[in-house]
C-alpha cells in the first residue's frame, strides 16, 4: 500500500474504494441567501469586519462519466491541490505556521506544493445513476488551515461510493486563503482573505479579545456557511440561482447543470467535518437554523472526525434545534483520545447523543486530511484513510457494527487503557469506545 510521494510525482493517489472509478470536480459560488456581518472585530489594517458573509463557495466531488477522447487528453484529468493565487495561499500558511518557526517547511511548500494535483475530471458532467435512484449529498466542513481541496482523499472516496460531496470553502479566516468580494479582505491584497491571527484584529471596547472568543464567533459564521452551502446547492438544483463556476467556458455551465437535473436528492444529506469542522458538525446538530431564511438541514447521519470541542459552549447547548438528533459517529486519532479532559467531555457528549466513538490507531490529528501523504512513508497514512473511509461508509449504510475492522472488538465505554507513558495500548487497527444507534 504505497505510492510515490506527491512531492516527487506532483500527484496524489486515486482513492476509488467504491464502484465509481471516474470522479468529477467543480467549484461554484453564489450570493448568500442571508448576508451577515459582525461589527467587531475588525481588521487593524483596514477597519473592515473580520467576519463577513456575502457569498458562499464550495467544491463538488461526484461520480462522472469517463472523459471523451480529445477532452482532457482522453484520460483522467487532474486538479490543482492549491487554488489560485497559489503564492498567496502559501503566504496564508506562513501566517498560520509562523514563518520563522517553520521556515524550512514554508520554503518547501512554496517550491513543491503549488505543483501538486489530485485526480479528478474538472467540470465533467455528473454520471447518471444506474437506477431510478438519486445521489445523496454529503456536506463537508474543513478544519483550521484546511481548504476545499485538502481533504480530497476523504471526499473523493465518498464520491466513489455514489455521493455528491459539497466541500465548503469557509471564509471565516480559518483557511490559508479565500477569495472574497472586491473591497473586502484583510487588506494585504484587495478581495483576498488570508488566515486570521489574533494580532490582526481590533476589538470593540470591553469586548473579550481572546483568541478563544474569536473561535466561538468563527463557529457562528461556520454554522451559517453550512446552511448557506446546502441552500445554495438546493437552489442550484432547482434552477433558482445561477452560480459562478471556476474554469468553465462556453456551454459547459449549462451542460453541467443539465447533468444534475433530477439526479441528486436534496432531502438525503449526510454531514461530516474534521477538527474545527467536527465542532461545526456538532454545533449544527445542537443549534436551530441561525436565520429564518433557512429551513432545517435534512441530516440523515453525521460523522465528526477528531472534533475539536473547545470552541463549543460548555456545557454544550441542549438539543433544542429539533426533536430527534440524527445518528452520530465520532472517529478519533490517538492524540485526541489521550487528551484526557477533552476526551472525557467527548465521551459524555457522544453518550448523550447515543452515538458511536472509535479511535483509529497509528495516526495523528492531520491523518484525516491529505497532508500526511506529502511525506513518505505513505503506507501508514493510506491505511489510516482507508480505515476512516471503511468506518464512515459502513456507518452511513447502517453496517457499522458488522464492519470487518471491528470484528471481535468490545467497547470499553470510554475507559481507555494506557501504558505508563500515557500512550494507548490497543494492538488492533482501531479501539472501540462506544457503539450507539446506527
């Protein structure tokens, strides 16, 4: 289970565990259904609001027909892993990592990473379902320093199983760089928003200026972005709004939209996210729609990958957003499981939700993303991603309890066995803590 590092090959592997071996990728944006802004905090550089939601953008991963000969060269196409302008994306990572502390890593990123691609047929039409059924939707929320493409492996694997995956481009300042409306942004360049640091912000008098408070405000915006993404795509499917497409020319937008007509089910939604995105998932389940313009999300099941609970209110708000919480699966990395206080809170939350909680061994917090694949050896990273996909898809299909990776394993109820150094002692591929409703 190995491949040539994308630092050398400039291409990520092709995760195709499902029956659909040809995948498409498109990026679209629409005006916000319910524009929103906070007066504080503002950017020190230009006085503009730091949290401002005027439009919504998201990547779509989906099953596609094989490319025609002569189009995309007659074979599977590739998509740049970093969006344009790539130099500004790298600058955003400098702000996140700290240029002095991670000087060598930032230099390597600026040289190698802009060349990297993942395999997908850019802007190809949607493949019609093989039966009268429609494709379900998956909404995905990235973590800090993530983007709409840095989870291409996880999103592509779900698309190969017959899902249309909407990967949100969060514009809350948690990503390295996003494009915003002209005249907006952090002031470095017009229309661009880099990763927001605490030192970039100016707060109102007597307002909590801590970074933790800013994270809770970002979470408020993320909640709206989740609703905006779903309602944007639903309106696109219904022909109620005309999106702006990235890289489409001529009749391509009309052909792409026509390929979706009556092929996607907007009432069957699965919802997942990693880290800050995992917190976004849990917050969404616990909170009513943030605006009367939004109808409730029809979430069938939810998956949180290493959810970062600190931005959530403590204790978590009650399930007042709806009468029934959908089934919840939480997948952890070992680092988040041995984080004692955080794990105790997580166990309580998952128990209350009657959910399932599993740790995938031999990985790190970033193992749910594409980042670990950048550096060899690759086999461990690929195994971790394969396990996260197997558990995710079996949970979606209602077969989590009979998943082969869980065979002969018993739930420990959250009482994790550790050695004298505090490391987990599990010798299996995963450690099972809670198994709930499926």
